[in-house]
C-alpha cells in the first residue's frame, strides 16, 4: 500500500471538515460566492471554475442548489454572512 496515497485521503477529509464547519474555502471559492451574491438571485453556473468550487461551497452550506436545475445555485444566509465577515476583515 502506498503511504502517500493514504495521507492525501486523510488531508482531503480534514479540508472538507473545515469547510463544513464554516472554514475557509480559498480565493477561488470566495470569488465564486461573490459572483453568486452579485447575481442578486439564482446564479447560473457557466464557468468551469465555478463547477470546481461548487462542491466545496455546497459542503460548507454557503450555497444551495436548485432542485429543478443543477446549473442554478443561490447564496444561503451562511454564505452571505461568510462574505460579510471577509469584507469586514479586508
């Protein structure tokens, strides 16, 4: 068994746990949340970069997917609060 592969899986679980607890999602994730917020309603995912960040944002509870259309997401109260905290720090 490869030791390095085992370590990477555990690190991935740690990162997902931190996001699920409202932890940082990185600069690309923050930019994704800003685009969703700036849409002012449902945001249609059209960029590959957005698709890459979607799972982390969903896991953190920052966005919610539209059950009728997988390409539409909305910012949650937790996502708006997270962006608000970031804006106050910057």
